[in-house]
């Protein structure tokens, strides 16, 4: 997706034909929870910061399995977040509950892996795909409107 994302952002998302919505996937135990909470807390400060955190997490995948709060605070500081606000959000059980609720909904819909892309409730694109696959699916959904 990271190779396809810039084209989607510049085209279908920029012109309003599509939305890019992150949905947490808790498939790797606590590291998935902590990473998702970190992205949620970044997004509560600024939507762009959520995507910056997403990128920082992907750039540090190997560190996530042993990461502690200080690691996530470091990422938050690196992307310019307010540290106190980030720490308060990260430590708030309501944030974890929200992430787990979203993950439960995902599982109820039968989504068990990633990446997976819901195309307006009409079907899924599974796995990283070339831009053309997304553009074609989005164009098809527009014909249904």
C-alpha cells in the first residue's frame, strides 16, 4: 500500500472519490495494541500526525515487539506531538477500549488479515495491489451511485 498510497492520495482521495480510513488490526498481541494506541493518540492531536505516526511505526517494525512507553514517546516527540497530551491519551483505558472495539467490529466483519481494503461495502481488495486495481474498483463503485 505504501507504494500505491501517494497516487490514491493525489487522485481519488484529493478529488473526493474515495476516503482513506485507518482501522486497527490487533493480530500481534500487545505490540499491535500499543502501536494502534500510539496512532490513535497522534490522531487526536492532528490527523496528519496520525499518518506520520503510521509511517514511523512502519519504519521501526522490528522494534515494536519489545517497545515500551518511552519508545512510543520518542516517536511522538520525533513527529512533533505534545508529549503530555500523548502520554495522557496513551495511558487512558478509554483509548485502549476504543481500539479494541474497532478491532472487534473488524473481526465480526470477517476481516482477519492486512492489508485489506473495503470498497464502499461492495467488496474487499486483499493485499498490497497496484494503483490500477484501486482506481478500477473506485470507478466501478461510482457507477453504482
